[in-house]
């Protein structure tokens, strides 16, 4: 028997005695637990309440909501999805300061929406779910502190870019100054006039470099791999534009729709076809940006990637190239030998003296619900099912884990679409599944193994054509080098999310 196949000795759906009812048509009051109070968890709570579900609790391990936007507070943080698109469709915000607004505005927006929509009262802060077990048709949950709860339906909204990737660099613990990961910024550490080292050249490091170089005495950027950088202007919205938005939410919705279409047509949809004209255009824009922005030919060659643009998650910046050319900035391309008390020693023997060291080294992107111990039907353990790599049918649900639905789960449209839009579409789908349970048409829902395997095989096949497989290292790639992301168009995602394909779901 393959590990993921159901144990034939365990009935597929166990219906507990208390559930046996003659009249299956009576609506059932369902209890929901949402894990995580970030953008997706807040969305789930709002949409559940709108749908008439009253028994909803959110468990949040931190003492504040906001997820990514609570945790990432590094200087220069902003979202590279336009703000009117990176907003809930039902909560347009006329006050966005810029086309791409800074992180603290997004955090304030989420807090404001959660407060006004009555979500905050549902959140149990400082409560980290450690275990979820599906037993006798219900989910039994337990926090790290031993608090127990039960639910009919669990929504996993634990995020994608959440667990910091802290590299195993020799001597890291010996560093004499302040050292922290970009998602654990220590705001007590003074930066002005000091020597700062940044390891990494992803979106985070690029934003941080541009924000810090004016403040510090010296900025050393340690580059393992060069990045293609697309120029991106970020104009502020004028008072007049904001007033127009406030008067006319309809106009904001139209803007959102236009942005969504443009984002999909000009960029996101084209990622699935490495040979598309849009990919060629993006390559040309990035190349011209490098040629026109960097005057020193030696530095320009150091900054020139050896792979195709958008193979890694495309980095956008209006000012990184200017920042790295400032006299107090240095791009270090020599590999890191070790960290020492006084700074970073590179393989050429040079010591780069530092007061502050920032690890802009990304995230462990294969975690999702983990480290929560999740035990599904018949004792199936998620750790075993995901031992090689995480997977989920349509990125939403896993065979043998009934009534557990993920938002922004494995292999979804991460990185190439607005994750708010993605989560909204996913939740529409989940609500239709839940409706089956509410109306008593079934008690448990999980995808069949066959549907899940087919989805995975199709996804892996389609991934071969994507730009992500054209020869680079990136956080999109799984242990086999296959992009763990939705390889098709956004339209296709929309279509798949519009209505559940019930033949792919085991209902009992
Ligand atoms: O992380 P990354 P990120 N020694 O994984 C390097 C979103 N985001 O935090 O390329 C030396 O992209 C690694 O090197 P290499 C967005 O989706 C969005 O920057 O693997 N270097 C790489 O340069 C983004 O893609 C926004 O060779 C090491 C860097 O660290 C995602 O978050 C802003 C190393 C990691 O880059 C992650 O971005 C910020 C080692 N041992 C983030 N280990 C916007 O909306 C790793 N690296 C704009």
C-alpha cells in the first residue's frame, strides 16, 4: 500500500453516533476554527459571518493580527502589488498613500478592517495551535498551552512566507554586533551612521538597501546571485485622487478590476509560457534598466544575472541601482567564508567590518501548516503525507483530512498574483463546500486521492513550460526543482474556483 492511500481497514468516513439523524435536511450549526489572523484568516472570519456562520474562532499565536505585515517591519518595506489590488474587494480603501503603499499602511488597513468588521473579538491572541486531530467526524484542537477546542471545519490560514530561512553560516553566533533576520527586525538597534551588512538580494534586500543607504556610514550587500530588476515608479496619490476615491467606491472597484486585468495580462499569465512575448518584453525592460542605470561597467557586470528575467520572483525597484552606486555602498560578490566577531570574512580573506548584520535570506516556503501536528482520518499524519513536499488539491485541501481547508496553501498562485484576490476566490470555493455540510448533504468533504494525484501530475507537466524552470535557483522550486506554484493563467484559476467539481470530492 502506498503511504498516501487510505488504509482499507479504516472506513473512509466515520460518522459518529451523535450525528445519526433521520432528517438530514435540517441546517446544522457548524463550528469553525480559523488558524492564523493574517490577511487570509481575517478574510475567512468576515466571509463566514457574512454567510451566516456565527460560531467562529480565530487562533493567533502572536499578540497582534496582520501576519506578514505584522512580522515584516524592515526599513523600506512595501508591497509590489498595487495597493488598490492588494485590498479586500469588499473593503476598498480611498486613503492608500501610493500606488504601492508601505507595509505599515497595509498593517493599519488590516487592523482597521478587522476592528470594523468585528473580527478582533473572535481572535484568541497568544494562542498557538500545536495539534489538530480529526476524530469521530470532528477536529479536536489543542494549543501549545494545552487549551482544547473542537470544530466541524478548520480553515488553515497560516501563510506562505512565514518561517524565516536562517542560513547555516559558520560563526553566525560569534558576531559581535546586532544580527537578525529581515522578518525579525530589531528596532532598538541604532542604524544611523553605522556599518550595516545585508546578506541576500531578493525583494527584501533590494527594498532595504534603497531605504538604508542614505542613513548608514557603510552598506555592504552580500550577493550570492544577481537579480534582474524591473524599474517601477511609485507615485503618491494626490489629495484630489483620494477625495475622488472616497466619494466613489465604484471608481475604486473599477480601478481594482483594471489593475487585476493588467497585472494578469502583462505579467502573471505570461509566466506560464517562458517563450511568450510578455516574457521577452520583461527581459528587455530589465536589461535596459541595468544598462541605463549602472554606469560603472565592472559593477554592471557584477549585477548582471546569468539566467532569464522572472525565473526567480521578479524584483521591482525604482531606486536600487542608484542606491548601490552610492559611494558608501558596496556590492560584495565574493562568497562568504564565515562570520566573525567583527564582521563577515569572504573567501578572498577580506574582513568586511560590520556593526549590524541583516539576514535578508528569505523564508522556508514548504512549511504551511507545519509545525502543527495534524492528524487526519484513520490516523493519517500530515507530516508523513508531506514528508517529501507539501501538496493540496487545488491548493485547498488534502485527501484524508476532511473539512480542513487551506487558504494560500501549497502549489497555489503564490508570487504571481495578488494573494488577497487569490484568498478571496479560494474562500468562495470553500464556502460552497461548506454549504454542502451546512445543508446536511454530507458531513465530511475531502478530495479523492485520484483527483489529487491527477491535479499534481497536470501541474507538474504544465510547470515545464514556465519561466521558473528555465534554469535558476528560487524559492518557487521544490526538492525536485519543480515550481511549487500555479503554472496556469489567472483565468483558469478563477474558473476552477468558481464552482467545486464535486466528482473530485469524497462526500460522506
Ligand atoms: O527572500 P528571497 P526575500 N548565503 O528568497 C540569499 C516576497 N516579498 O525575503 O538567490 C548567501 O527572494 C538568496 O540567494 P540566492 C516576494 O514574494 C515581496 O527577499 O538563493 N545568500 C537570495 O538572494 C519575495 O520573492 C516584497 O543565491 C543567501 C536571498 O537570500 C519573497 O517575499 C518584498 C543564503 C533570499 O531571497 C521573498 O523575498 C519582500 C546564504 N546561505 C518580499 N541563503 C514586495 O512586495 C539565502 N541567500 C516588494
